[in-house]
C-alpha cells in the first residue's frame, strides 16, 4: 500500500509539472508571437513613415511649392503612419480599439483644456503654413526679435540671428504680431539721414548729395536717386538721401552710401553739425 501511495504521489507531481510546462509553453508561444508581431508592425510603420515622408517631399517639391509646406505635410504623413502602427499594435494584444478610442477622446478633451496654449500654437502654425507671410531663408522682424527664418514647425518658428544665435518663438506670438519681412521683395530702398549747416546753400548741397548717391556701387541704375529736405533741426537742415538696390545688397549699399555722403560733404567743405 505504501509503495502504491508513493507511486500515485509521484505520478501526480509529474502530471502537475507537465501541465505547468504546457501552460508556460502556451503562454510563451501566444504572447511571444504577439510581441514579435508588435515589433514587426512598429518597424514597418517606422520604415513606411520615413518612406512616405521622403515621397511627399519629392512630389510636393516637383510642383514648385514652398519648402515649408512640403516639410509640414511630410512630417504630418509620417506621424499619421506611426499612430496607425500603434493602433494596430493595440489590436494585436486584443485590446478593444473602440473602448480605447472613447478613453482617448475623453482624455483628449481634458488635455485640450489644459493645453490651450499649445493648441493655439498648433493652430497658428497651420495658419502660417497656409498664408505664408514668410518663407525659409527670409529675414524678418517679429515679436520684438529679428533674424533669418530657419524652420517653421507646428508649434514654433526658429530664427537665426545675425550673430548666429537661435531664437525659438511660439507660433501664437508670431501669428498674432506684426511681421516685417525685409526680404519679401527683390529690391529695397536704402535711406540715409544727414544734417548740414543752416548757412549751406540748399541747391548746391542737393547736387552734392545726388552726385554722392549716384556713384554708389551696386545701386539699381534704372531707379532714381533722391536728396530731399526732411526736417529743420536745432543745429541744421536734415536731408534724406535715398537710392534703390537689390535686397541682398542692402547692407553693403547702405554702408557705401554713408561713406559717399560723408566724403562728398567733406570735399565741398560742408561740415556736419553736432547735436539733433
């Protein structure tokens, strides 16, 4: 009897171990397959998203659309593919997508109320991409800051200053402010203000200033030069000297115009008064 009991107990232990092994194997096969499927789906979504992004870049650029728009739509398509991949991963694990969507909707409402500033930046970014008051590479002044546009993102606009600093401005601040685009037009007018003494002859001074402006290199020869009285200051007459040049040459031409005006007045023995 004792031997029979020992044998029965041994058989039960062996059966329990077998059932446990079978259960572990079943779980490993089931969940292991799901994990492998999730990894494959994520890898596929990442690859397809990158490919779709590059394809959008290529297609949109062939239509001669601004690079800002192609970048926006390329990133949008990429993130859409990644989100769809995450949803597919949830379904692989047997999660009810409808219930998850309901939870995400409720959470999205709460998050939306808590992130009104970010949503405002998003909406402003979309409007900037649609209206395009400036493009990549334009020199702008906005929200009290100036620089060259490096990137227009969904939430912020990145500027590079003349001394090579990076400025990141929220899109809501950009869209709601006055935007000065210095490089929108192909040509610019350059103005220089200069004072001359009251006793200096007006017409002779005008001729000197016009001659100085006419000799400035890189000015647009088909545009007129101007020298007009702008104001009467406390210490002398205020002149405005104006000429036109290509937008890219504005800085160099203004420097040359200041030099030419100063040299022309000095040669004519006309001193520039101190003070306002």
